[in-house]
C-alpha cells in the first residue's frame, strides 16, 4: 500500500493549513507521485490538493485513512525544484506551504480548466470521394473543397462550403474524411506578426560583459552577475545573446520584467528574436491564455518565459538561466502572503538547479551593490549608451530660492522657459510628479527644512488623526510646530500636490498646449495605460503629466524635456530607503529624455537639491550615491547590514492592540532582539481597524537559521489569532 501527504489548495483556512495523509488506490499507483494535483475527500466535500511526499511510516491506524479519489492533471504540476523551493519559501517567509503553492500555480490549473482543442478535417479516401453522387450536392461540394486543401479546420470548412454540420458528419460516417482533434494553445501574441528583431553585433563593452556572463554559465561554482548598465546601454541585447547560448545547451530561461515594463515593445524584442520558443505572461492574459502559456513551458514547447514576478515559478524542467531586469524595482516584492522578494527566490531556485542568475539595472539596489562588495555577485558594467544618444543634461532647481524670489507657483522659471522652448520646437515634454505612498510631512517653503527623527534620521510623518509628528521606526513623537525650527518662518506646512493641480497650473501659463494625464485615476480602465501612452507617442499631446507609472520602458525619441515637479516627496518618505528610492526614480525618469536625436534636458525641482540622492542623479553617478548611502546604512545598522522583520498588528479594539504591541516588543527584547517600535502605522485606521507595527532587526542573513525566532513568531501568531481579537501579519525583508 502506498500513502501520501497532501496539502489542500482549495480552501485556505487555518484549520486546513497543514499536511494530510491519504491512501493511493491501486489504479493510481503509477500516476500519483510528488507534485501531482489530486482530489481528496474531506468531510462531505472533495477538495483540490497537491501531493507533496510519499509517506513510508505511519504511526496511527491506517484504517482511518481515506483514498485519493481523482487525479486532476496527467503530469506533476510542480517540478521537483519548485516543490523544494516552496518548502524553503514557507520556512523563510513564515507562511504555510499551501499558500506558497497556491501562488506558484496559475488559476487555470487549479480551476481544472480544459485545454483547448481544434477539430481538423482531412480527406482520407479519395476514391470514395470521387464516387459521391452529384445528387448529394452538399457532400460533393465539401469533397471538392477538401480535394484542393486536403486538411482544413472544421469551422473553416463549414464556412467555405457554406453548409451545416450534417453533410460533413455523413462523410465522416462513410469514412471519406477523418476528423482529428489537435491541441491548440491560446496565444496572447500572434508570433508570425512580430517582426524579426535582428542580432546586433555587440559593442566592445557588450563583448566584455558577455564573456563574463558566459563564463559563469559554464562554471561549477556559479555566482550571480550584477549587470550594471546606464539606461539605453544595451542590456537587453546582452540578455538576448546570453539566452542564445543557453538555448544552444538546450536549457530554459526565465526573464523577469516589472509588470509595468511588460509592454508590447519589450515583448517584441524577445519574440522577435526567438519566435514561438517564447512564452509570455502578463496580467492582461485571460485565464485560458495564461494556463496555455504555463502548459507550453511544462511540456517543454517554450524554452523562454518572459513575465513579471510570478514567472519565477514557471515549470521549466531544464532551467539554465534567470534574468531579473530592473532588479531594483519594488514590484518584485509581493505585497500579500507569501510576501516574497523575487531576488531572494530566484537566487534560491538558481542555486537548487545550478542555473545562472543575471540582475540588470541602471540603478542597482543597495542589496545587490553590497553583494558585489562582498564578492557574492560579480559585476559586469556597461557605462555608455549603445547608440549615439548621450545622457541628458540635468539642471537642479532650488525651489527655496524661487520662493524667496517671490515665485509661489509649482513651476520654477527655468522649467517654464524650457517647456516653452521645447514645445516651440515641436518636441514633447514629460512632467513627472512623484506621489508614491501615503505619507504627508511638513516642509518649510522658506528654507526647505523637514523635521526628522533625532534617533533614526527618517522624516517624521504628519498624523492628522492626532495632529502630531511621528517616527515610524521608533516611538519618538513631537507636536506640530507652526514655525520652522531652522529659520523660524511660518511657512512650514503640510506638503503634497496632485497631477490634476499640475495640469490646471500648466494651462494657466500655456493654454494652447495639449496634455495627457496619467495617474491611478486615468489608467484604472483596462488598456487605458497603453492607449494613453500610444496617444502620446503618436504626438496627440505635447505634454504628458504622470506619476511613477511613466518612468519605465518609455522610449519616445521625440521627448526632449523631462521636468520633475518635486523631488522631495520621495526623499521624505518615512523609510530608511527614501534616499535610494529618490535616486532610482529620478535617474529612471531622466533616462526618458533625449532617447532620439539631439540632447535631452532634465529639470529637477527640489527644496533640498544639495542632498546626495539628488546630486548623484547628474551623470547617473551610482557609485558616488552608493558610497554615501551604504555609509548611512552601516552607521544606523539598516539593511543590507542587517535584516528586518516587520510585524503588523490589526484590531478594532485600540487598547487591546496597543497593549499587545507593547507586550510583543517586550518579549522580543527579553530575548535580546533589537526592536524598532511599536508604532501606529502611517495610516492608523483603515475600515474601523487600527493598525500598529514593529520591526525586529536581526543580524544579516541570520533569520533563515534562527529557528528560535521563527518558532517564537509562529507561536505568537497562532496564540493571538486563536483569541480572535488581534490579527497579525509578518513580513520578512519588508520594503
Ligand atoms: P537598455 O536595456 O540597457 O536600456 P537597450 O537594450 O534598450 O538598452 O538598448 C538601447 C538601444 O541601443 C536600442 O535601440 C538598441 O537597439 C540599441 N543597441 C543595443 N545594442 C546595440 C549594438 N550592439 N549595436 C547597435 N545598437 C544597439
Ligand atoms: Zn525614530
Ligand atoms: Zn525654515
């Protein structure tokens, strides 16, 4: 008798969130192995489950065990390495295996979606066809069509013959024709319509980089490569040529791209080079299309997968390479359970499968730069644009002096002049407004001062609720001041501006300019994002006003000016990564200018232009920035010098919540962990629920081995959840 442990996928309730043992009936003995999807009886229901292991020793009465009652898919849906990876993720991110596996599998697989087939009609008995009497005119007609075409799709045949199914069916019964079903894959792209994307002879710099990476492909002790290349330096061509090499060795590649950059333009490069060997995954696919892309990979029909974060779980059987483009992107971290970061997961999967890993970026994360310093990653660099295009000129504008000179507008004089000059030349302009996050803070318009925590150096957040300023890392708080602590002016006020306001202001100065606004409001409809961008690309408007969604993948040669309305919103996030985010964002936005002929120009407005995060944007000076940023991280022991675990607590009962938060922090501190907080979350109350959070700081890379801390957190979670008043969520490596 064979027994298996399964995890339930259908219902993710805490009660079902563990392994269950079932018996394998005789008829499934060969079929049921690790990674197979099955149906199991549970109470009165039949639930979808995944076989995770065979059980050899059972220490309870076997008679109680029930039979597995069905197999859902004819082959394992998770490869061996994915199953191992799932186990690792479940341990590292402190969440159940079932939640991880649910994330790994596309919806269509879990729904048991049927593969799509198409019926083909083929003429098999010519003699008989000839002998069909003219009287049966419809049948005769069908035969004549097939004599010309030989094979036709069922529907096409009906259309051509302009008849019902009846005559075709009678021909089938007579044996004149045969009808075959062929598996068809629902494709999101028509491969034959994508233009070939020709091989480009690599530049000298690309050659050097290619050698470094290819050496890794064949090395026994592989280390990941950080491909650090300025915007437009030809990283994509490098990826394509490495993939070519991987294909030669008959291995598979996963290419991860931030969802927002998964534009038809990007996809066309991969498909244009490798044709239908490429499977593409993005959020606009139907469930059926996504299922088919997944199955193409599983069956080895696609050797290259291009997709967002979740594509790291593509069921490649013979993985050789993973590429993470724009590796610094925030979207590589999943916001819901399992709260994984794809960089860590990819690293693990590559390690398990002896695959190579390439992380590409013009503005690498501090995590990756630090790994280069530690010799855990190798550095490959492209320091010039691949074409003749040069990096844009950057002008930093000090908004304090504008204010002092009496300019109360959100536009500096320089920016206004530049908008006029560039649009007069029929060039296009992008105005960028950073509105990520929620936090509001106080800013002195007179001197640019913002109030920061004396202990943590992060900007204090203004809480309307209590009318106080608060540090989100420690419990520091102070009352709101009406006068700037630095220059004593009374121009210190809450800061924030919207895209709409910019549009209105712009119309005041340039009523004749046409604009397109791109923000969460205007892009919430399906495809509207693409339509707006296409409109802009087709020069239906001269100015594009947008939030971070415009920063990536936008390659419009006619854009010669980029204006950053205020660099300060990102800089003052209550986050130790504020400087890093600012630098990355500004560099990416600047990269949108001057992609075509002629030099681009970027105007950055800030109340704090001497900050190193803004200064370093000039010339994309990543090294200079990283040096200062890493020094700060080291001094305050923030990641990558330490590791953070964020714990968020939610409850409708404010007192109970606050008490528990204190209690939890005390318990952790008793075990000599460093704890930041507890604190109210930036948005204290959502839907009648109060939210507090705290952070545990642990030694770098130690969490995965700290069984004591893991167990403690899991037990706390279990106990407090059982009481039913407070809900707790844990985020390992929050961003
Ligand atoms: P990145 O991915 O680093 O932003 P891209 O791969 O988009 O850069 O390259 C920028 C531009 O340079 C593209 O138009 C690309 O076609 C071109 N390019 C890249 N490599 C070469 C090469 N070896 N020879 C000629 N043009 C190239
Ligand atoms: Zn603080
Ligand atoms: Zn001031």
